[in-house]
C-alpha cells in the first residue's frame, strides 16, 4: 500500500505543479485582459465589448483550480475550534472523517456537474459576446472536483501513513 501511496503522491505532485502553472498563466491573461479593457475604455474611448465576459470565464477557472491547489497544500480556510481541543486518536478520527468527507463531496459534485455539463442544454449554449461554448466555462467545476478527489485521496493516504501526525519538515541552516 505504501508503494501505491508514494506513486499517487508523485502523480498528485506533478498534477499540482501543472495546475499551478496553468493558474499562473490564466492569472497573467486575466491581468492583461483587465489592463487592456481599462486602457481601451477610458483612454481610447473604445471599450472591448467581450473583455468582461472573458474576465468572468478566467476568474471562474482561477477560483476552482485555486481551490483544488489549496486543498492539496492544506491551506483552506477553516474553523479549528474543535481540532485545537483534540489530541491523539480523537484528533486523528476528526481529520480522517474530514478528508473522507472532502473526497466524497468532490466525487458527488464531480459526477453531477459532469452530468449537467454534458446535458444537451449546456452543450448547445454559447457565450454572449465571445465565440466560445459555455461548457468551457462550466468545465471548471468537474475538472476541479476531479483534482479535489485526487488531492483528497493523496492527503487521506498521507494521514493514514503518518497516523494522524503531520510530517516534520526539516529545517535547513541559513
């Protein structure tokens, strides 16, 4: 099992790196789009009519991909009131239930969002101002749910390997 977990961790790490770079590229495109929209609207008095819609599409992808990256890195916002009060086995069980819930949530939302995305009504819709089908925007949800399931399973296996204690990071001397 440990060999599979290590393989999953390596695959998960590669996918995380790719996802981060995709998100960086999308953020760069969004920044250029917003600057161009402002320049054209206020300085050239010739607004780019599709810039707002492109910004919304890019922002949707940034949000959902960023959420999956946050899960992978355990950087999600959380209320730790209960976790701060627990130690040992109860804390391990709470973390285990939390990771299992995340994986199940990602799987359920992923399946239903895929069914919705591939429905005839969604597949035939086009964006209002861009020559882009709307499923391109909506695909951010099932793609991110696949990533959440993958990253959640990886986190779950790491939790099981360590017995609930986070691995100690080695400090390097300056």
